[in-house]
C-alpha cells in the first residue's frame, strides 16, 4: 500500500455543531480529492516534538482543496478535545490521505443502500448522502441515524433537506427522544431495524459507522435479519 506524504492544511472554519462536537473545514492545497466514505489521518505535533495521529472520516467529497471533518470530543482524549475546544481558523494541521477503499460509495453504484450511523459515525455516510443527492442518483437510499438526543445530531437540517423519493431518513434516540416521539429512548434493537431499514430481500449494500459497540450491535442485527455479511460494510471509530 502506498501511504501518501503528510500534507499541510489550514483550518478555515470551526463551527460548533453539537454540545460535544464541531465541524472543521480545512483548506489543503495539495489535497488530491476523495471519494465519499474515505478518511484521513491527522497529526498533531506538540512544542516538545511529541506527535499524536488519529483517523477522521471526511464529510466532503470530490476534488478541490476544501475538506470537511466533524469531530466529537472524547472526554480525556488526547486529540479530540484540542480539535473541538481549541483549534481556531488560521491554525495549521497535518493530514495524510485520502485513505480507505472499502467503505466507499460512488454514484456509479446503482443498487439499494442502507446507511446506519451512530453519533459522529454520520460523517462518512454524510459524504455518501451528499454525493447521492448531488449526482441525481436514483439508487434507493435509506438512512437510520441514532443519536443520544436531537441536539446531538450533526447535519440535522441538511439531512432533512435531502429527504425525497430516493432518500428516506429515520431517527433513533438513545437517551432522550423529542417530545411526542412515538418510541421511548433506547439503544437500537432488532425490532427497530426490522421496521425502518431496507429488508434483506432488497439486497441493499449496508454501511454502518460509529462507536465500536454500536457498529457491532447493528451489524449483528442486520446479519440476523438475513443480510449477507459480505454486503454489510462497517467502520469502527473506537471506544466501547
Ligand atoms: C477510520 C476512522 C474514522 C474516524 N472518524 C471519526 C470522525 O469522523 N469523527 C470523530 O469524532 N472520530 C472519528 N474517529 C475516532 C478518532 O480517530 C479518535 O479515536 C477520537 O477522536 C478519540 O481520539 P482522542 O485522541 O481524543 O482519544 P484517545 O486519547 O485516543 O482515547 C481516550 C480514551 O477514549 C477511548 N476512545 C477512543 N476513541 C473513542 C470513541 N470514538 N468513542 C468513545 N471512546 C473512545 C479510548 O479507548 C481511551 O480510553 C475515527 C476513527 C477511525 C478509526
């Protein structure tokens, strides 16, 4: 595998998106472009030379120097608190990428797609949803987005705007559901996935992304519902 060199990027925007997360926009003049779903490595270097590298999915896609990330703060983490609390427009960051060839969707794919996101796991799926919309793809897309509560959702307004005959969106709330929501808050279950995701008979390509525990639970349920494991693609962000 060829690993690209580190490239310098400048933060051009750092917008609070949720109580625990920000959307960062970077200008990376040497960025070669990326497919929807890919990620990059980001490297921070402290004044004493200590370096830390973490992976971040890319919410944007295509060519051009603008690259969008969304970072959720992991309490006591080494890198994410800096990106969520401290980094400012004008700051420089080093990145390497794009990376990943498997967790990718491109408009050339015409089969049905089921996207399942937990928390900041929306990021690579957002790039796919944007590409699906922008390309005019008629592939049947469905998304299930599980968040702690409504304010914890990234891209809520943009997602609502994407809904049309080819893109269905379902929400799930793990801690607090909005007033009047039909179901109590709770972790995703087999009953929920059976009700709101594409059936195995439709043979969708399934993309699941989020914290490790969420991804493993969702993948297990989807396979239990009859989906071919070879058509269930996962990206784990770490954590319990
Ligand atoms: C391919 C890939 C793409 C990713 N994309 C994103 C993204 O788009 N947005 C995003 O916010 N994060 C993303 N992550 C997670 C990210 O790489 C870091 O792991 C995360 O930001 C925590 O780093 P940290 O240095 O702050 O915490 P660390 O110092 O690495 O960890 C501190 C503690 O938190 C635990 N921990 C680490 N990661 C998580 C987590 N995700 N959830 C809960 N606990 C955790 C660790 O086990 C440790 O106990 C991605 C990870 C991968 C592998």
